[in-house]
C-alpha cells in the first residue's frame, strides 16, 4: 500500500492505493483549525487505519510509504527579482512555476520604478522566499548588483530575524559581492546560474533549491514536526506543483483549461497542445494579481491585465457547512444564497475575465475542454455549480466541461515519484457547450447552424442570438458540426465550421447564444427553470 496526503488550508485529503486491489480508501477531513500539519497528518491516518482495517502505525512510525503535499496559507509565496525581465525574469518565473511556488511579486531593473518604489513593492508582497537572477556567466554585472541592493534594503523590513530564504541564481562571477550584501541578513543560498550562456537556460538546480526551502519554511523545526519527518518517505512539496504534474500526465486531446480554486489562491493552467503529448503550460494565481507563464507565447504584461481578480477570502464556516452536508458529489442538498453568491463571484472573476482576454483580442487560441478541480465545485450540487460557471463564460466553438476527481493533487504527487496512478484519474463529462461568437447583436437572429450526425440519423438545429437552452442527445456516438453564419467566429476562424465528436448521451448539448453572460439577478430568478432543463439533459 502507498499513501498520498494533500493538506490544504480547509481540507486534508488522503488517497490510499493498493497495487493489487486498486483503491483501498479515499478520505477527506477538515484541516486542523490552527493549521497544524502534524495534527491533520495523524488524524487522517488514524481514520484510515480505522476504516481500512489495516494496521498503519507501529508505535509512532507508519509502516507504509507516505508522500505529502500542502497548500496551507496559499502555499509558498515567491518574489522574483531580476536584472532584465525579458531574459532572466521570465526564466526565473518558469522555475518558480515548476517548483509549485506562487509568484507574488516581480521586480527588475528595467521597470520604470524608483529604487524606493521597488523596495516598497517587494515589502508589500511579503514573500516567503526571494529568487534573484540575472547576467550570463562573464556577462554584465552592474544591473545585477543594482537589483540585489533593492533586495538588501527590503529584507530587514520583510523579516528582521535574518531567516528569509534568498536564492541567488545569477552570474556566478559576482557571487562574492552578492553574498556580502545578503548573507548576514537572510538565509542565503547560491544556485547555478539559470542563464549559463546567452540563449540557454538551466532551471532545475533553482527548482530544487526552491522545493528545499519550501520544506524548511513549513517544517523548519525538526523537533516540533518530528512525527512528520519520521514518517514521510520524501520531503513535503507544494500542492500546486502536484497539480501541474497531474496536468502533464494526462493525455489531453485538445486545448484545455484546468481550474483549481483554493481557500487562499487559485491555479489556472492552460494546456495548449501543439502536437500529441506536447503542451505549453501557463500558471495563473490570483494572489496580488500576478501570473507566471511557462513559455513566452503570452507576455507577462498581457497576462497581468487579466489577473486583476479580487481575492475572495473563504469563510471557513461556509466551507465546513458545505462539507458536512455534502460528503459526496451526488448530494441533492440545496445551495444557500451565501454559497451561491460566493460561487458566482469566483466563477465570474476567475473564468469570465480569462475568456474575455482570449476571445476579445481574437487570439488564435481556442479552449476545447474545461476541467473543474475546485473543492467548492466538488462539494456543491453539480447542476447549480455548472450554471454558475456557464453564467460566467462564453466558450468559443464547442467546449466540453468536466468535473474531475477531487484527489487530483494526490495523484500528481504519486506520479511525481513514478508511481503509476494516472489510470485512476476520474473525469465526469458534465456538458458539451456550443457557444459561437458573433458580431450581429440583434436578438433572435440566427448565428449558427448545428448538425448532429449519428448512426442512421442526422439532426438539424441552430443557435440564435441571445438564447440559452439545452438539448438532450439520444445517441452515444456521432459528430457535431457548428456552421457559423453572419461572420460568426466559431472557434477555428470567422465563418469556418467547428467539428467535435459526440460524447456519451449523459452529456447533452448546451446552446449558448448570449452576447454577454446573463446577470446574477437573472440567474437567481430563473435557476429553477434552468435546473429542470439540466436534469432532463443528465437523465436523457
């Protein structure tokens, strides 16, 4: 047996796998109110021992391999400080993203800010860790030293105890000078230069240093966290890193958006498939409105425009109430107004703005699948949650919306250690959404024809401006063709048809011809009507 733990701010999840039997057990409990990792660790393993009937502990030691990740308090907050953003800064962000850190601040010498403004920006970010980068080997030194002086000025204001981790991953020829400025006021570490030569990058040593620092920050006191140190097979890692590993291991056949809403931060990953099993991954965080990109396709400045979301602090009592009432996905408990408003705000801010960015700018990138990974989505009735999401987005072309297994990070954690668990991923197809964009804003005008071809029969339908309706599908295989009219952008370019394979009949089709997402007031007035339609789709 192997055990994977995901200790979050609100929930702790345990996945126990047996190589011969498959799943042994999957458990979820509220995280310790004082955010004590060790208490949550022992509580969920004791529960696992009781439910599984297997002896987990021998004395204070677990007899099975245990791996753990955590996102408590939003995970590891990292500030990236670089000489030039377009070179070292971008590569440093990549290292932060792959390590699972949350980028909360980015500063570079080429920013149009005064020295004091850069210091203030860094202090306001309150990072758990700072990574400094810049300069090829034997390259320019002055700009690197200048930005290091910003860090040296800010550190005593962030953490006067000298315990703030600072990783230097820049030009090694000035390590002595950098050390003299930072070593006495921080927990200073030197990593390999992330830009050893012009046009080259080496981020893996920096990634390793960031992960090591993550463990020290969360479990710095070995005596206090003795039980964890004794029982974990590997050092604890960030949950967002495991989320990223899960996305990488999936065989996604189309451009996809993965959404994981947490209590402190939200991760959005776009997987763009250029070739089979070749993805460009982008990570977004709502913390401080800062995002990081894992390649240069979208500039940081462009992404920053859409990352102006308000951080909605999660009311712990609301979430605990949701969990208590809804221990399973299929629960029929009603959603109260407070929960509904919260979900609606999350959906509109985190998804709607992202679509608006990509769609309005006519960028040649169209999402085909959406994966909902949020605990809030998982523990609320599916139908209303889905309508909340649909109110916030207008997908281009045909989009499949999935609810995924809530143990997403647990799987990613085990996959990271080369334990073959990817076959256990669960995804439930909730809907196929057909939503073309169009320039004709007159309600009632036809914006697209829809052809549904199934064995032995062809269905004809259409989408009109302003309408929002659902249609059950009676066949389990076939093809959907959307034929835009009047200059509609159907997802592959103006006026071009969009093709999609018909999914199993439980999915149904959603025809969304709204010019703008409907208002929260309209939604609240009509949700019962929409819910009834949705139930017909699911049961068709």
